[in-house]
């Protein structure tokens, strides 16, 4: 099945909103055997939408998916524009308007007249339910193509893809594609390619890709043979070591940590300095984290490292807050103060200022303590503050992962 994705929204073109919808839809549909042959991002503008549709229908795709522009404001013109383009009349859905009014009332919000636009439906096609939002979607057949119109809010769009679009695609008899993923951290994209590239040259029927981010590099594999995909996955796993592979599913690092800690019955506590609570935030984003996360201290100031966490004043004066010695005491003391099974500490220079020749910007120390051991790792990242915090949190969580499974 050939698919084209249209992302609609001024905010996407201006860069104020990152278009994560396209990447998510692309991965989701590729796993179902679809081929994404084209994608375009356009403005909330009638002529832009119509020009895009003119071009796209010449390509005769099996399926067109649009996201965005179904809200109640004046710039949300997707529904009306596409209906007009297809010469489809619309009507007001009184029953849905009552549902919307009740939803808003239960939330303590007075519904505005602008929301009436979200109760408009076409006189042909299928209305797609949106259980977590007010903007419903639409499925309309035109010529040889199916058009599915969805809201741009990621959570709503994903829910509707999973509930409706996946079932629709499966009914079309699309040949199944088998997929696999290996999520890595601590190695660059070029290093991983040099280590694993030959595997894919030997298995040309396996489509693969390397996808880098602050968290590491994801290796994704796709093909029509489950046996081949499993073989390629196995071969890659044998080349990379356990410390670099943190997941063999779409689970992120924090989900892996929570799952492992629950399985191993390990309680965790964290002392953070340069990450400012980011590590604790990532862990507590995961449902069930309360079973394993005792809590943590954000000791950004040296005074608090000493008074709250109990780091020796002489350690701070002699070695500095950004040091192996300070990180070790932070890990040991958070363990002792909370009665946890594992203590994690982070201290560093996030940047862009504050560095020195001995301790340049990007220098971080991560301590991991248990009842019978403690160790500290050092890394030097670059000068981007936000990226340094993200990379430090990922490194720290990976060290914690390795300690849990040892």
C-alpha cells in the first residue's frame, strides 16, 4: 500500500512546533507493510492545501493521511477545504454537539460557538471517533485513493491511528512487514555503522536505518522474512555488547530501568546537581515507578551538597564539587540517607560557561553506589547545556541499568 502523509499547520513551517507526527506515522505504517512514498508539510492555507492535493492525486496513492487543522479556531480550515475540494457537502451533527456540550460541562468549561465547527460531518464517508478529544476524523474515498483526515494533536492522532487506521490497513490485505529494533547508547552512529554495516550488505532484503538522538542510536530493521529479520537482529546483537544495547523494543531507557528494578526488587535514590532533577523526572514519568523510586535530592549549590547531602566540606574545598571524590560521596550518602538499594549521583559543568582547562564545559561525573561497592565514571561532552543535561541523564541511567543487572 502506497501512502502519502500531509502535515498541515503554520506552526510546523515556522518551527514553533516540531513535526513528530510524521515520523511516528511513518514508523507505524511501515511496520504494517505500507510504503510512505511522499510527505509534505503545508500551511493553514486553502490554496496550499488544494495545490498539494492536485499534485498528490496525480501520484495515485492508495492512502492519503492528513493531520492538523481540525480545531475550532479560524485558522483550522482543513475539514472545510478538503470537503470543498472533493465537492462534498457537510451537515451539522446535533447528537455530537450535545455530547460536546456535556464533555465541556463536566470539565467546568463553557463551550463556545466556535466549537460548533467540530460537529460538522460530511454527507458521505465515515466519521472516525476521537475518544480523547473534540475533533473527530474522517475517511473518504475519492477516485482510487482513500483519504483519512485526522487532528494534529499527537495523542489524539495516535489513538485514532491505532483504533481505526491500523484495522483499515489490515483489511486491505497488505503484505506484512516484519520489524525489529535495537536501541543503543554510548556509541556514535559512525562507529555502529562501521561495526554492523557489513551485515546489511550481506542481507539486501533487509531494509535498515540508523537513527541517532541524544539517547543514542536506534537500529531499525524491516523486511518480508521474519527469519531474516531475526537473523540480522541476532548478528548485530552479537557484535554490540550488553552495555551499549539497552533495549530491543520501543521502550526507552527510563521504562527499562523501572521494569528491571521492579523485577530485581531494587529501590533507587538519586542525588542530582547539573541535571537539576531531570533523571528523577524521567523515572517518574513511568507508571509503576513508585514501586522502586524512593526519591532524590537536587543539590545544585555546594552549600546544599554539604548541609543536606552530607558531602564532606574538605572534599569540596580540595577537589571541587565537580570531581570523582564529590560524586562518590554523593552516591554513598544518598544511599545511606534513604536506605535504598542503589544510589546514583551526578555532578558536572553543563555549560556554556563555568569550565576551566582542567575541567572543561561538558565534564560530568556519575557515581553509582550499593551496599558493597561504589564507582564513578567520567565523561566530557560538549558546550550545549541542554544536550549535555540530556546526554548526562542517559549515561547515568545506563550506568544504573548495568548495576541493576550485574
